[in-house]
């Protein structure tokens, strides 16, 4: 490795990347260091973003949540972000160990673009807009536009992820995942679910069961018609059970060293049913 650059501003970071577009961007390093230690990556230069203040900022408005790419999982869990986007805090809590959560960032999870990324299903349910910037200007993309394949993004040379903007919703949110143990585990299957009382809609996204982060659009529409929105989004448990089965048909899992496709499909159905039951609890949504 020839050099490591630690810019002190976003402008300095973009100028460095313009001059050296092949530099490896370090935004937490929890995925990158694994690849380096395994000999999968041999960067010749590194652009480390930990000291860029613009990337560490976050803001909550009545309708949207702005989270800088350098905001860590720990910050997501321990600040007002956790109240504004509880499913995102739940996802952050499942990532690694405390040292990993202290270092890992939302921008890093996006940049890795793994279907197993814990925050990504939540971003999909909250209609995330990804803000990208280069020396030539800024552009905004939806998550399904940004991720173009397994660990592949549409980032162009000289471009950085600078922030993510999310919807604020009124109602329950849930993130659930399954793995071979209870902690410090890569997701074998994951579900994020939001029930929005204002729009009377259900949003459900899945992780680790497709090349991207698919939404279960047909199951969402089906469930939204069967929820008692006037009673705190109450739902019949039998409806939640069938919802889970419908969600499981809207993914395309594969067999790999961590799980079989059949198990992943079954797990998605169980997690989706459980998540819908939880977010549609009248007590949880402020009704008793």
C-alpha cells in the first residue's frame, strides 16, 4: 500500500478522489478489512473518511430523516434516529459486536452492497434516497437504482456516497433476521416491515434472498386491504400467517455455504408473519 489519505472536509475528499479515482474508499472498514486480511483486496491507496465532518451529520424533519454516510451503527442506535426510524436501530443492533458497531457506517453498508447488509431492507421500506457526489455535482438515486447486483453499485469514478434520506412513517416498524447463532452473524434471511397509519400501507423488504433487496409488493397490497387501520392497524393472526406465505413466494433465494434456498424461503415467511403481527399490535401503535 502506497499511501493513506485522511481528508478533513468533503471538498478535500472529493478532490483526492478526482485525482486518484482508483483509491479504495474506507468508511468504517468492517467489510474491507476482512477482504484485505483474506488476500482478496490489495489497495495501493486508501481514502479514509472518518475525519470528514459533513459525512457525520444527521437531521430529523417532520417528514424525512437525513443520515450522513459516516454515521455509525452505534449512533443510529443511541441518538434520536432510533426513535424516528426504530427498524433501522434494530438492524444496527444486529451488526457484529460493539467495536464493529462503533466503526461501521451506514455509507459503508451501502457501498458494500451485499444482499445480506442488515440496514438495506430497512432502507428499502423507508423509500431511501441515496445522495452521491463528485467534483462534477450531486445526484440522487433510489436504493434499487443504486444497487445493480451482488456487491455492485452504480458509483462512478470520483463519486462518493454522502448521505441517505428516509421517510418518516407513523406506525410500527420491525427488522428481523435469522442466522446460525444469536449474535455476530451474517444474515441468512432478513425482513424489514413498516405499517404506515397515515398512508394505510404496508412495506416489506427482504435481505439475503435475492441479488438485490426486493420488496414483496403483491403481499404488501394484499395485507393492506385486510388490516383494520381504524383500530390501530389491528390484524387477524391468520392474515399475518398467510401474508408470510405470500412474501416467501416473492423472493429468489439460492443455495450456498450458509443456507439452502428452501430454508431461506421458509425463514422469510416465518419472519414476515412475525413482523406483521408485531407492527400491527394495537398497544404498540398507541391504541389500547
